[in-house]
C-alpha cells in the first residue's frame, strides 16, 4: 500500500530528498506513477496553495515545497513518459512572458509526453518571438501556453497574434491553460483548445493526431 498521505506531507514540508526517496520506493513497489502524482503530489501542492491563500505559509515555504514537487516529478518522469513508441508529433510548451510559475506546466509536459508526443520545454517567462522561432526550429505541431497570473493571460493572446503575424497559425494547434484561464477566454483569443488540468491537456493534445 503506497503511503500517499506521507508523501503529500513531505511535499508540504519541502522535504525534497525524503520525498524523492519515498516516490522511488513507491514506484519500485509497483504503485502506478499516475496515482503517486494525483494522490500525493497534486494533493500536497494544492494544500500548500490553500495555506498560502490563507496567509498560513509564505513565499519561501511555497518555494521550498515547489522544489520538492519538481524533484519528485523528476523521479516520476521516466515512468510517466514510458510509451516505447516513436513520437507521433512535436509539441512546444512554456509558461508565457512575465510568468515564472512552472509546476503546472511541468505536469502538463510530463502527461503529454506520456501520450507519445515529443515535447520541447521552452521554460518560463517565454516571449512570443521565442515561441515563433521555436515553432520553425522544431517544426512543431502543437504549442502549449501556460499562464498562472491574471496579468499574464494576455501574453497567451500576444503569442497567438505573433504566430499569426509570422504566417504560422494554420501550421500549429494552440492549447492554453492555467488556473485563471477559462474556455471563454480561450475562445476570445482564438486558441484551438483549453483544458483545466494536465490529464485533459494530454488527452486533447493526443486527439489532434487522431
Ligand atoms: Co504564485 N500566485 N505568485 N508563486 N502561486 C498563485 C498563482 C496565486 C493564485 C496565489 C494567490 O494569491 N492565491 C496568485 C495569482 C493571483 C492571480 O493572478 N489571479 C500568485 C501570485 C500573486 C504570485 C506573485 C505575483 C506573488 C508576489 O510576488 N507577490 C508571484 C509572481 C511571480 C511571476 O510569475 N512573475 C508569485 C510567485 C510564486 C512562487 C515563485 C513563490 C511560486 C512558483 C514556483 C514555481 O512554479 N516554480 C508560486 C506558487 C507555487 C503559487 C501557488 C501557491 C501554487 C501554484 C502551483 O504550482 N499550483 C498559486 C496558488 C494556487 O494555485 N492555489 C500561486 C500547483 C499546480 C499543479 O497547479 O499551476 O494551476 P497549476 O496547474 C494546473 C492547472 O492550472 C493546469 O494543469 C495543472 C495541473 O493539472 N494547467 C494547464 C496549467 N498550465 C496548463 C496548460 C494547459 C492546460 C492545463 O495547456 C497548455
């Protein structure tokens, strides 16, 4: 029986090494990577978010928890990405200009990789011109734009405009997401898809290749 609750608490306390070791042990015991992700890591980070909102923890604690989350995700990555087949296509992913949040983006990346799509990660604070250049360089089929701040959602729109201006809009599907983003906003800015979580993002991305 995997110790989901314990892993969630280790994450909340930012005990990165202990968490990574326990994630490794759970994987070795046959616990599915997806269950570790959803039952421990996502739950733990959600709890940190709630406490942050209530001013029970502050930025340093959140950062330490975020580092633990990323370290645990690195341990999970090979198991999540296991597909054993040639990539069906290429997706670019990033957090948009002005935005440094990368935990959700990293989750979406791993889940999409798990469907057999090659994913190029352009990181955070990614300017529209960088994304346009990367579409050309990697011959991308999909562009995934994450935004966590109401003030950076507009960068998703700016990126779509830049892709249009570069004459590449018909070549790529644009997916948007992140906590403040909605279907209505996605429709307004002309994105091809909006999804609210990493699992649905992966499902939607794969459906583009059906
Ligand atoms: Co910031 N932060 N943060 N933060 N932070 C939020 C987002 C906030 C809601 C907290 C709050 O006030 N309650 C708030 C935003 C308010 C708003 O605009 N509406 C906020 C703020 C204000 C800020 C700063 C401005 C704080 C400050 O400095 N005063 C600052 C901004 C820095 C910047 O980006 N320029 C800031 C900084 C930080 C830290 C650096 C401390 C840290 C980020 C560390 C990191 O990412 N490496 C941080 C964190 C951790 C959070 C919270 C607590 C957690 C975010 C997170 O990782 N959630 C967050 C509060 C919260 O969410 N409750 C908060 C877990 C993650 C798994 O969820 O990213 O939503 P999420 O991803 C989900 C979905 O949204 C979706 O799938 C994922 C999982 O299924 N998804 C996609 C995401 N991208 C997608 C793309 C898709 C599809 C789905 O398709 C392409």
